[in-house]
C-alpha cells in the first residue's frame, strides 16, 4: 500500500495537468528503508512526448547523487498517461528498475476531455509494484500529512 500526503498527491496531479499533452514524470524521494514519500522532485520529460517519458540522464544522475548524499531512495516513481488509462505499458514495465519503489501513474485523459468547461475534471491516480516484470496494483491512501518519524 502507498500512503502519501495530500500536498504531494496534489503536486503530482498538478504536474501531470501542467505538462499535458506531454507525459509528466518525476520522483518522490524518502529516507532509505522507510517507504515514506517526502521530497517531490519534478523531472523534465526529455522525450517531450505525449506517449512516452524519459528522464534526462544528466538530471537523473544528479538526483541519484543527491539522494545518496541525503541517505534517500526513490519511494515513488511517477509519470502520466495523456490518452490511456493509468496502467503500466510494456515500455513502463521494462523501464521499472527500482524493486522497492511505488510506480504511480496519473491519467489525464478524462481531465483533458473536460478541460473546455471544467478544469477540475477527473484524473486517475493509481499505484503499482513492478518487480521482475510482474505488475501488482496496490491501494493508495491519501492522508493530510504523514505521521511523524520515530
């Protein structure tokens, strides 16, 4: 199960809407071994595509160095789908290299359809574990704020 605070959830959704019609992507880092998504890092989709995302390799290397210095790890790896449901594609599954991460997909397809009249149209926000090519959907719980660390 993914437990995420409301501010981070809202920021991921806002990023997906802002980058539409291209796919948005990013990482939420957290303290190693805690499964706590604490620090949102919006990334640039180097592919600049409505059907594919790619982290900029220089930015990604910088992020991993930063996480290493801070004793963090990627807790959430997210991206958006602009025209399809929030389910990992074969490409997404092939790119999933973090066995402990939650892979969040946000679909903006219904939001885009309603943009003409209602900017608050629905998005799909779903989370998966992807290990060795096997996809398992998990429950997402959004809380006002994460409990204090022990």
